[in-house]
């Protein structure tokens, strides 16, 4: 008998009616002769509400207690699901994170899974019981409740699937798969049948919020194929798999964009050893994450240094940069919040050359100026003026042959 892990996100369990709908889906999978382990999120909006409540009391709620609070969201849905399945005549049991023996480190609100001793889950499977596990939560060695960071149920699901060596891991979410671009801005975006773990990691870090990044890392490490799909219809979604399953032979599998960017430039700073660290260390010490960095040399031992941050970090980063700028006699420190990052991603880039050239040509043909460039082995990103984002994504989508796959 196959063991199937199914994870349902907040939208899929957002009301009693939807919980009943999902219960029928679980029951059907079970009736087809499978063992089913279900991982659930909280009902949509619930985690946000709980955070807001705590923040109404105090700006920085104690993190240990926040985890106790947030874990209630998933506690509610697993109980309701088990009640529903039992009322339909099925054997079902709900388990909280610690009952499923999901051991994590002690970093409240962003804990990492260390180990899953799935003995209890395995025993229940043997008794032909449907197991409903609360996603997003675990417990540390002391037994304190922890949560895995926003979107953490995805990671719970893939980790449980790895621990019990499940035959498949289905993630039911509010999109029906992984697309070649955001369908909201690119009408010709296509659903991918397959995507590689590494591509998915790049896409997730670029802002395509389909799966929590850590769940993809887990999938890659333990080779768990992840099927991303929706609970609102029966259609197949996208399989996130490793390299050997190839796929559609694409050079570029996706074009992503991220408007949540800002850049800061320090003009005419002395070009001497230690200057980049002098500028960037205080930014890092303030906990602000720098994405791209570029340094251009001017004449006379002067240089311009530009870096990008997320929009929410723009103001504090600019303030720090201005202070450093004064200390090192920069001519001026300027910033720009109206920028966006567009990227092309694909493992096919490893065996094809000319991808960067094609990307630059395509943007040039649309008269879009490139402000910054960064690359990895399987990704090329350009920072452009925010107002050209849609145009850039559409043009790249066409140029890399993704309109008709
Ligand atoms: N309920 C949690 C959140 O909203 C975890 C999840 O849904 O994956 O982040
Ligand atoms: Mg999610």
C-alpha cells in the first residue's frame, strides 16, 4: 500500500465547508487503497490575526509565548479535520507537532527541524488510521512548543514525508502549480509540469511564494518529489523533482520579478582596502539584508558603491549609509525605491551559453535600461526601473520561448 502525504494550506481549510471538502478528498485517497498522512495549516488569516493580537498588547511579544499562541491555529484545524473524518466513519487521529515527535532547535518563531521520530505515525498507519498532523509546529528538547517560520507547514509536510519514506508528497495550495511567470502580469504564463529543486529554490528566493524555501531544501536533501497542486479541482499541478527527471528541456524555465527592492549608492568614495566592509558592516550589524552589491571604479582612486535591500529596509539602510558616507567623505549618498528585479532561471543554463547576452538584448530592444546585474549558475537577475517590470517579464517570456511550451 502506498503512503501518501497530503498538505493542505490555509485557503483549503479556510472554512468548515472547505474542511469537509478536503475531508472527502482525503477519504477518497484512502478508499483508493492508500495510507494517508495529512499535514494542515491554520485556517487562512488565523496566524496573522493571532500575531496582531499579541502585537496589540506589546510591540515585541515574547517569542516563546508567541509560538504557544501561533500553534493554536493548526491545533484547531487538525482537530476539526479529525472530527469530520470520524463523523464520516473513518478511523482518524490528530497529532500536534510534539506528538508526531517533530524535534526542533529552540529558535522560537523560526525553529529548524532536527529530527522526526515517526514511530507514532507509523504505528497509526499500520492500524489503517488516517493521521492528521499539525503543520508549522514542533517542540525542542525541553518539550517547549516551537514554530517553523511563516509558511512552515510546507516544511512539516516534506520533512514528515522524508521521515516515513512516503511514496509521494502533495502540497495543496492556493495556486494550481508553478508557472513560467506570474500569470497576473504575464498572460502567456504556462504551468510547468516539472521544475527542478534548484530552480524552485531560486524562484522561491526571488519571491515566487509557492513553497517555503526550507521545504524545497528538505525535498532536495532527501529526494522527496513534491507535487504542488490545488484542492479546488482534480488537475495535476507541478512536480518539483531532481535533475534526472528531465523534463521539458528548457534553457530557461521561468521569468520572475520582485518589486520589493530599493537601491542605495554612495558616490565618490575613496577606493582603498576595507571600504566595502566599512560601508556594509554597519548595515549587516543592524540586521538588514543586502542583496546585490556593485562597485564601479572612477578616475583618481574614487569609486561608486551601490547595493540593494528590500523596500522595508530602505529607510534604516539609507540612514546608516548616510552616516558612513559622512565618515568616509563620500560625495553624496542617494537612494531609489522605484526599482525592480527581473530574473531568468533555469538549470538548462549550465549547458547553454548566450543566455545573459539574450537577456540584455531583449531588454535593450524594449529600451529598458539595466541598472545592476547579478548571476548565479542557474540565474541571471537585472535591476531595472520599476515601471518597466511588466514589459520586461513579458518580453523575456517570449524571447526565451516560454509562450508556447
Ligand atoms: N499558518 C502558518 C502561516 O501562516 C504556517 C503555514 O500556513 O504554513 O505561516
Ligand atoms: Mg503557504
